[in-house]
C-alpha cells in the first residue's frame, strides 16, 4: 500500500481544485440553479470529472477515468504511478445551511473494496457559499475515508449500513491508518447491528399484536 498521495500532495491537489473552481465559478453553475444544492452538486461533479486530472501532479498521475454509472461508488477515478487505484466521490456543502448529512458509502462495499491494499476510497469535499447572487468556493478537502475521524461519522440504516457524515458543518480529520480505522468500523457495525436487531424485535412484537387483533375480528 505504497500510496503516492501524501498529505503534502493531497494539500497541493486541494489548493489546485479550489483555485480552479473559483476561476471558473461563473461558468460552472447557472444563477437559476444556485438555490438547489443538488443542482450545484451535479454541476461541480461534472466540472471536476472533466478537470480534476489537471489538478493532480504529473509525477503522481498515471491515468484518469471519468465515465461511471450513476450508482457507482466513484464519480471519477485515477491510478498513480505505483498502480494504486483511487475511487473519488465528490460531495458539496453549502456553508449557509445549518445541517447536511450526506451518505458516503455502503459498509459492505467499502469492506470488499478495501480487501485490496492498492484500492483507496477518497472523498473530495467542496464547501461553498451563495453570496451576492454568486457562488464562492471556500474550501476543499481531499481525503481517504479513513482520514475522516469517527467523531464526525455516523451510520445510516440502509442495506447493510451506510457510512454518513453526521453534520457537514463539523468535519473532523485524523491521520489515516487503514487497519485501525477498519477495526473501529467493525466495532461501530457491531453496536449498530445490535441496535437494529432490537428495533426489529420491537416491531415484530408490535405486529404480533396486530395479528391477534385481526384474528379476533
């Protein structure tokens, strides 16, 4: 797992992305779409799919891919010169909103993907604000999911479980150590499944009372 994306390189990529977004702010999102976070997110994602490769240092980038299906885990991806694969998921957040809780990835999909040490799942998180009828890009974070501290993450009850950011206004980062982070994920899943099984038992008991109600009709 000899990644070429060091913290220094990631910081360089973040700066390049932020500069590129602000230089093209007037062209990425139309004014009629500014009030729609979904429209802004789609526009930023489409723009970065076309331009992210120019933000990655040439000594790192081997190849770049941008054509993925809507339900794919990555919006775009690239290989570094060590043949590591980076799946990139773009998230945007309007800093003028009080609360935002985006899904990141299914726990099963991530666990399967991370069985290969050369695979990396990166979140490209773009923060912006709407001001004077225009969009201003404030910050950019380019981190592997294991670089997000568990204090800012939570679990959603979708499928096997969905890793979510608890509140996009409160991101917390940590030094990415995959083994430790994945073991913590397993602990979180254990607790999450216990809670979900308790909910299911409660619902099952409730519907038994409904069954008895209808038997007596």
